[in-house]
C-alpha cells in the first residue's frame, strides 16, 4: 500500500470515529484490499493434478536448487533497456 493510500485509510478511520461521512474511494480501497487478501489466502483456482506432478518431480532431488529463474535473461524492448540500465 502506498503512503497516500495508508493516509487515506487513517483519515477515513478518524472521520468514522467522529461520526463524519466516509470517503467512497477509501471504502473502495478497503474492498480491493480485502479481495486481494482473499486471493492470497485461497488462490484463484483449485490445484490441478498437473501442478502437483510438476512440483513432485523435484521433491527428493537437488535439481530444483540448480534452477534459478532470477539468473535467466528475458527480452525487453530498447525503450525499457534505457530505463532499466540507466537507473
């Protein structure tokens, strides 16, 4: 959550504690955060047999430790290269 969003939540809580009207955008933010938390806790879909098979193939091996996705190169546009490498 950004600092602006956190401040909006605090301001809304203060307004509610004083009996003042609440901000609809803050209520929308709270609903979005609750939906995000639900997805984080429960996922978007049930686990499929293929997912389990993919993961269990590495269960008793060190092969998974040799795979490091962070070291893999990925293609980016020339515009993004300028932003990414100039920072």
